[in-house]
C-alpha cells in the first residue's frame, strides 16, 4: 500500500475522533450539571391604578413568553391590588440550570423573566416585564438566598403590549 494512503487514513481517523470528541463536549456543555432553586420575593406598587385591579405574575423562560405565560406553565400568582395599589406577591422559586466547568447558567433551562399583568375591571390589561438574567449572572439571585425586590411605578408607565425584551442582557 502506498504511504500516502496510510497517512490519509490516519488523518481521517484523527478528524473523526476530534469530531466525536467535540460533539461529546457540546452535549456535556449544554446539559446542566445541576438545577438549583433560587427564591425571589416581589412587591409591586402601582400608583393611580384603577380600583379593583388584579395582578397576575408569571415567571418562566424568556423563550416561552408570551405563548405559554398565562396557560399555567411556569410559576404563576394572582393577587388583588389594595386601594393604595400595593400587591405583595408570594415567594417565587426560580430554577437555575448550571453549566459544568464554568458554573454559568444555561438560558434554556433557567427561568429568566418575570412578567406582571395588571388587569383593571374595565379596559385592556397593562404589563410590566422584569428580566432577571442580570441578577442571576451577578449572583444576587442564587440558591439558599432570597432576593427581595420592590417595584414602584405608575399606571401610565405600565406597557400596553406584552412584547418580550428584545435582547438578553
């Protein structure tokens, strides 16, 4: 057999092994090594809100918004606003999927968006979207700790459409 063919077979075997190794590394990179639960406590105050308004909050992955938001997939809360416009939400448990090796979070397996919908007795609902990926990356929202966030806004500042945030911070 010609030496060039032997060398070519060696290169094919080497490239096939490297391809299999990189495919295996990609699978290990995208599969979470563990999924932790972080605790998020939200308190929303909407000044000048119509009397009798209700607040619905949803926490889940950004890619599922807005399709699966109000269908029960993810964490869901429904509370009435007080006459002062305050709404303390129950504790939300946010799953965070961690990558192996660098311990960064995997966006596909992490709930990184909290959407709040304020529904008045009459008229269209208004929305407030809170991306929490920055809190996850910075370590403010982590397991065994509770992140308490208070949001004060006015009725006119709430959004009239439910468009997701454009880019991931």
